[in-house]
C-alpha cells in the first residue's frame, strides 16, 4: 500500500499549522519541510562508513562548489565540524584565536581539552575582533604560545546575529596569512549573513580556509552540518571525524534533507530578517523599559535592564502568553525568528509582550 510521506510522519507541519504557541527560542526548532520528507523517503542508503553514499557525496560537492572550496565533509553537528576544523589545522600546545563572545569560545570551549590547544579570546565589537588586538596577539604569540588558527563567526550568535563585513573578513585573512595562520569560519548561520549582505556566501568564504555551515537552523533540516575547505584538511577530517564518533551509516537520509534545505530555504531567510525587525521595533515602541536590538538577521536581543522584573519572571510571563523565549545572561532574553513564525505568530508574540508590559 502506498502511503504518502506526510501520512507516515507525525509532527510534520507547515508554518502556522497546529500549535498556537509562538516558539522564538531558536531557529533550531524548525521541522523538516514536505520536500525534505519526500527527499528522505527516496534517499540513497549507502553506508557512509564503508563505501560511502551518493547522496552524501552530492551534498558535500554542492556545498564545496557553493562556498568555493575544494572539498567538504558531512558532519552530525556544527559543533563537531568546528572541532574537526580545529583538530586538523592546529597542533597541541598552540593557541586558536577567536572573538571573545564567539560560540566556539562561549559554548564549545570544552573542545580545547580534547584538542590540547588554548582557545584565546580577542576582544571585539559586535562579533568582530579588534584588528589591532588581533595583530598584537599574532605578533606576541611568537614569544609565548604560537598561534595555529584564527576563527571568525558570521552571523554572530552572541552578538545578536550581527554580520561581519567583507572588509573585516579580508583584514582578518590578510593579518593571519601574514603569519602563515589559516582562518576558520564558524558559519552556522552563514546564509543569514549572505542574505543580509545581499551577496553570495562565497564572497565571505573566499577570505577563509575552512568553513562550517549548519543545516538544521534556519535551513530547517532535522540535523547535520558541513565542513568545507582544502582537500588536505578535509581528507584528514575524515579520520578525525571517525575518531570523534562522527561517522554515520545510512546518513543519506539526513543528507537528502540537508540538500533540500540548502536548495530551497536560503531565499526565505529574508522573511525571518524582516519579521525580526518588526519584532524589535514593536517591542521598543511599547515604551516599557524593554530595549530590543535592531537586528541585521533573525536574532533579537531584548535587554530587560530597566524593567522591574528579572529574566526569569519575563520568561515565565511570556510563556503564560504562549510565547517561548530564551534567557540570555542576567539581563537579556533572546528571540529568534524562523520558518514557523509567520506574520500571525509574530503579531501574537508582540501582543504577548504588550500584555505583560501594560499589566504592570
Ligand atoms: C548553533 C551554533 C553552533 C553549533 O551548532 P550545532 O549544530 O548545534 O552543533 C555553532 N556555532 C554557532 C555560531 C551556532 O549558532
């Protein structure tokens, strides 16, 4: 009996369908699209740990071509892709430089204990390392810890989705190359940055040696990431991925969803950016002591500093209004727009903020 993909899959839903809860916690919550389910149903089922899988190869080749790199490697997560990039490009007892609030530093730093390298933060502004400090650190590293890799991140998660300029990427690349140091780009949300800059992603990746992209954030695939870079780094990456337990078997299923995301989900990120601006300006217009960042991409940071309530109280009250957000430090909450936040959901979120603000 033929059963359509959607009938087989509980929990598959399109924007606006079903739940009345407005979930702004992260774009990671996005569910697979109908075309992803179809692609997964018909995916190739080779063993990626043995002879490889044609669907996985297709995804890797398409990402490499899109980002102007020689090769690419499918990964279970962006965290693992970043760690593999560090392990293949750094040596023990060296240091890896990154902006002080980079995701690799704030959230993935445990990886340094495996890599045997120091993750050294460089102070920056809106996610961009101070170039003078970077230059000084690279110079000083000859005397103390030598630097083996520099990491950049765009769009920048902790900087509220800020986008690095092409000029900044070019400068980081130039300063690093001067010291013979490669650059890795944590581009978990690279396509959000590309949409914001209105430039192809390769205009950014031309300035880096290796790059991570995540398939399971705004692109809506259920899981997966890709690391792209030179042949030599990617070849070493295959064995390092195996060492970390990242070799997967019939993973063509995930690659098929990822490829569908890559091919169909990028242009619509502009909608998320437009709604993030609407959310930000509406929250600021409430005049309730909330200060929302003006987003370049799909992340709105809301500073609660001059309201009377703590982050915990705001998060709980918003949940009472069916609006889910994430606490971000002691003074802020983070709201992320994505495919399941249509105009109606956004207005419900704004109404939720408004109800709490006016209830005071
Ligand atoms: C989400 C994120 C990651 C980690 O991605 P996972 O796929 O969850 O491991 C890495 N870097 C940045 C900037 C991110 O936003």
